[in-house]
């Protein structure tokens, strides 16, 4: 697989954008600056970015409650995302979506979902339109190990396979559905379920390595674009933070030794080391990238602060194309 | 004009839309075999069928997987297609409730207007045909409780053709509830393209003493009742809302202002049904016009039994409607002791 240097550097930049954005969002939740909660992608950046970078700009993507990383990984501007988290009028969804329901159609992000598994059929439909309209696009559905036990996934895998749809089913296996260990509620290996639907199933054991994720997903998107149909890619990864920010669970459901081992495999730090070792960039260049990303995150917070809150009338907007009744 | 059945009119609207716009596709169980109204002509042999006319890319038999069928149609609509989904029986919509409520209805709103959802979900209400509880539902009221969906309930071939064409051309998601008891109903229908707007009720029959708002098969029940009541000297006006969302409440309120009496014939269940909503609107906005309490003729809150001996009695019929009209006619005038 060819991976030019600018692609490698863009991977690191996008992983950093997710890391710093989510670190800031986490702080803002704790300070009460973001209402409700957020689910961070900290620790899962390689899995997110490796997948997103294997997509072309015009390709489609849907996601889930662990939501910020997906549009950021696909190249969305940070300001409107941060403004959305705060509930402001200049948010990417005008303040009506919030953290769990981000969407940025400009970059092919068709929407995150607060209902586990619920966006998988939407991604399947985007693949259907790509096939019927013959526009060469590919669709990717992000879902977790929890959603791997939702029926709609298997309806979608079956229909995609019989129709030869250009879609990648991307399982982000962070090994816990909130506090429930995946292996206690999941029979067998998720990736092997692909065989039952006559499609390739690939398991990326080291989901902290962005290149391993990228190569696996790129194989799947190339296959989809060539008209060879869907694939299932399962990426094993780990979330570094709690399920959601501010959540306190009395029992320590994650083994401390396990957690410590995974924390050592920080995808952002690992890839920085790789880039330096391979001579793709030196420390000064990577420090400059860090500073640029920090400035971008700072600017996104400023953008959110400068944005007004939506008027109450906005609560009645966008329900229908032409307003009627209370939406008038 | 040509004589069309209700089902033929549905087929004609779909054929017109398929011919007019290559982004329109039909997907559902058994659509290749033209089972539920996808056929425009009298037979495959005489008019050619949709599969022959439009090809397998646009006429898609789906697996029996309602959840992905509904969600994929929404996703396809969000990315440039204009799908018509044939869900066959209305009771099957429940299999896809998450997709209807959390995706179809919410995506345009929740994403701040970024998503457009030009998609139509057709389903047939098989009540009155001894198909038992799993096939006899009239579920449009529960979807009236979900903001973001539009709902059509045509009662005639003309309305079925004109409303369905509007629905397919519209950028909002529409649920079409088609009563099977009406499938064979025939009338003269314009074979050319025409569209009937949503949210505009039809005055089925003019009258001065009492207004009946009637839904779906309720329109035909009301017509039978009105003919009999006329012989008794009671003049009945019948209003068919045709779409439940948007609802032409203005036409209903104006009618009640004229007659002062309201009976609603709605084949759905009583509690939180369409009749309940219409009653509430009239009670809130036209209470002063009412000369008698509002009467509902609905299906009582029980499930539908299979046995032909005990099914049909549950639905609104002419006798129950006549009874309700007599009651409102006997109702005390305002101010009377």
C-alpha cells in the first residue's frame, strides 16, 4: 500500500485534532461549559483516522454516540463542531443536534446517532444511492462492539451483500459496552460473522496503529469502489476515558493492569515516534503541528463563545421543507 | 378521464413518477411481482410491468428486513434518490419503529436542515378482511404523534393518485396508509399528471345540519349514513381531511361553524386516535359553535379478532354513524335548560 508522506502527516494531524478537541471538550463538560455530557474518542484516534483517511472526500459516513472523532477524522471544521457542543446558533446543526447528533454533510458526515446501531441502515442507504446513481462513492458505517449485537446490523449486512453495495461496516471494538465487557455478551469473534453474509471480515488486532487500520479499511474501500461489494472490518481498540465525561461508576469494571497496558499504547504518541524514526518529520515539524492544532482548537472554542444562542423560533425550524402548523 | 381502481391509481402515480424522474426507485417485499399496486395497467401482458419498464436497479425486491429497508430508504433519500418503499401490511411498520421515529422523522430537524428526506412509505391496512390481529391494524394515529412525518390516508382513486404523486415529489418523508377494502373501488380518474396538495380537505358532500369528518373507509361509511339520514330530513356535510399531517383544521373548524354539530368517523382505535385529536381541536377552537357534544365513531380499544362472526362489528359502519348523528341532532342547544 503506498502511503506518501503528506498522507502520513495528515493522519497525525487529524489524530491530534481529535485528541486536543476531545481533551478540551472533556474539560468544558467538567466546568459546566458544555451542557449534558460528551463521549470522547481519546485512545481510539488511530481507529477513527485510519478509517476516515481510507475514504475519499465525497464518500459517506455515519457514526454513533462516540461522535466527535468521526467528522473531525473526515475533515470537518472544528469551530461549528465546538459551537454545536455548546448549543450555539453557529453550531454545525444550528444547536439542535448536540454532541451525540453531529453531522457535517459538507464532508460526507451523514450523522452520528444516540441510538446504538441505528445509523447503520442510513449508511446502507447512502451506499444504495451511490450504486444506483453510479457516482463512485463509498459509504462507511461506524458502530461499536455493543451495536454488533443489534439486529439491524445483520439486516444491513445481508441486504448490502445481496445487492453488492459499496459499504464498509466498521466495528470500533473498544471492548466495553459502557461497563459491560464485550466478550460476556458477544458470541464468537465479530469479524468472523462476515462469513455468514458472504463478505470479507477483517480483524485489526492492533487498532492503536493507524497504518494497520488504514491498510485494512483501504482494502475494503478499494473493493467497494471496484463494485465488489461490502466488507466488515473489526478494529480492536480502547477508550482511555470513562464511557462519558463526568460519569462515575462505583465498580472498577476495567482491570487496572489491562488499562495500564493500553494507556501505554497511545496512538498519537506512537505515530509521532514512528514519523520521527522513519524520517517523515523531525521533532520541530511535529511540535509546530501540535501548536497549529492547539491554535485551531482554541479558535474553535472562541468561535463557539462568539456565536449567539439560537432563538426559540429555531426549535420549530427544519422539521419540514415548507413550514406548517406550529412550525410556521 | 379513464376508469381506474384505487390500486390502479396508486400504480399509475408510481409509474408517472418513475417515468418523470430517474431518481425515483421502488423497493420492498415482492415489488418485482407487482403485488401491491406497483402495476399501472390491467395485467403484465397488456401494459408491461415495472420490472420490464424500469429495470432491476430501480425496482428492488428486498429481504424481509423492515428495519434496514426503512433506514436504507432514508439514507438513500439523504444522498440523492427518491425512494418509494412498499411495506405491504401496515402492521409491519412496527418492525422499523426505531428507523421511523429516530431517523426518518428526526434527521432533517436534528441536523439543522442539512438532510433532505424525499421518501414515501406505502402500506396497506387489511382491516375487515378476516386476517386476524397481526394484519388488521390502522396505525396512522400513532405516527401522527411523531413530528417530522407527513401522513396521507386517501379514500378514493383520484385522491390516491394525486396525493401519492405529491408525496413522491415532496422533500419530506410521507407515510401512505391505504385501506385494502378500497382497492377495488373504481371511478373516473384523470390519466394525465395531476397533484393534490397535502393539508387540503375535500368536501365530499355538502350539508347544513351536521358535519361528519371521515377518514379512509370512514368516508364511504359516512356517505351511506348521509343518504339514509337525508330521507329523515337530516342534511349531512362530509369532510375528508385526506392527509392527517398536515391536517386541514381550518376546513374542519369552518364546517363546524356552519353546522354546529360534529361526528368523526375514524376506523382507528378510540384512545389517542385521529378522532380524538380532531375533537380536541374543535373543542379548543370552536366550542362556542357547538350545539351538541362531539361524537366519535371509532374502533373500540380492543384487538381485532379473526372470526368473521365478530370482526366487522367492531369498525365504524353506517348504523353506528346514523346513531351518532341522531344523538348530536338531539343534543341540547346552547343556553337551553
